[in-house]
């Protein structure tokens, strides 16, 4: 099934919350919010401050795609600077401007205490919402589950953006860690992990990997 853009919910940011400047797009970055499943609430939160930190799209736990601004425009979403490029042997490029960011609503890593799972805010998570990885990622084996609806919406949105901006759909396993081609502005699909060692979004969920391999 292809993306029906008429079903994307517009919860637009104020003009001063992003950069209304059109630029060529070469990359897609996948993030998760480390919060609850309400995509509209994320957009409203971003609109309440003046940081211009945001992504063009947010996908709620129910699969709803929320659009904050046109994918032709940009906002800060990677948190990298000249030093990050120098360390990775690349010349600085404003990748925020060259990329489209997608946030997936998700609590992220979980801790197991006894027979219960807790998110970083101390909330108890039902076992049905837990993904257990075969190997720990960034020190954690248990993660909040990306819903089936989210993964399907993410698939449709990635395919739409790749087709729109001529971005390759090829899956590369390197995207779950620092990935030098990302710093070189090589066209492709990446995660926040690709440019930040201190980030863990998205995590390598086998179901997400399978989806990316079959784009």
C-alpha cells in the first residue's frame, strides 16, 4: 500500500519554529521521541519553545502521521557541529538542512526489575509492549515496542520521501552506529545513531530492519 498523503494530519509549527528555506534533500534520518505515543502532543510541545528543534514528520503509536512543516524546509534535529565532522574526516555540511527527519513516538530503552518493565520516567510498561533484543543495544536489551501501525506508516512515508527526493532505498546495517557516509552527505536512509554516539534512536528492532530491507 502506498502513502495516502490526504491522511497525514497537519499540526503545523509556527513560522518561527523552523527554517522556511527550501533545500535539496539527500538523506532521511529516523528518530524516536523517548516519550508517549501522542504525535500531536509532540508537535504542540515543539511549538511551545523557540529552539527550532523539530522534524518534518512524527508518527504516533496508532500509526497517525503528523506533519509539522513541509519536507522541503528544515529545522535542527541532529545536534552535530564542526567537531563531529572533523573527527569523522569530513568537511562540515549542514545535514539538518539536507535531510528529512522522522520522529516515531516511543519510550526507548526499558529496565527490567523483577518481572516488571519500566521506562526511563519510571512508568510501568506492559509485557506486550516490550521488545527483547538478542543482543543489548547501547547497553539495553529491553525496548519499548514500535507498533505494527507505526512500522507500516514509517514504511509508506520512507518510500514516499525516497521517491520524491531520489534517495536510495537500500538498507545498510551500519546505520545503527556512527556511519561515516552520513557525515559525507552520501544519499541514503540513516538513524540518529549514525551521527551521534550518545543517541539510541531508533533502536535496531528486527521488525523495523525487516521493513527497511524490503523497501
